[in-house]
C-alpha cells in the first residue's frame, strides 16, 4: 500500500513546483472495516488538497466487491464494502480515478488504474463494476472539494 500511495502521489503532484522540498504523507490505519486501500488513497488526496499542494489532477478511489449467492448466475457488485463483505466476496476491485476539471453533470472522470483480485464469475459484469467505482470515486471527490 505504501508503494502504491507513493506512486500515485508522485504522479499527481507537480513535483517541479517543489524542487527542494520533501513531501511526507503519513497514513495510519487504526482499524480496517473494509475498503482500506481506497480509504488510504482518498485520505492522501484530501490531505494534499487541504495543504494546498499543486496537483496535475485531483484523484480519488473506490472499492467494490463481486459476490453471488449459491447461484453463480446472480452475481452483483457492491460498492464501498464492509470487511465481512470483502472476505466473503469472489472478487474485489479498487479503481483509482482522476477528477475532471469540470464540475457539471456532463464532466467526465478518467480511470487511472484498476486493481482486481479474485475470480470473476461473470466477466460481462466487469464494466458495470468499473462504472460503479467511477461513480463512487467521483462522489468522494465532490465531497472532499466542499
């Protein structure tokens, strides 16, 4: 997680604006109730925004899990899962999104990365999971900006 945060932050921050500075972000996980990777990414993003650090783009993340009951034909995505939902899921995903410059309903976000684990029982649902994560990350970004 530390390496992933370092990579995300170093790409998002305009490092050339801070030639002789050290940027230190400390994320301490006190309790894991699910979605800890997305929470850590969103915390780092909020901290950078609060500190007024110059960014190439504002980023956020959302986590989702795919689960099915006993019937594999009934798989579905759940966004922002609790820890027990993550543990019982067949597949999990964290989607990193860069916010668009616009603030209107027609503005688009850009998917920066998708990290998936597990077995996807219905591959046709992959795009649906990404779209849910984009919506979730965009909602988090709008909340942080307020």
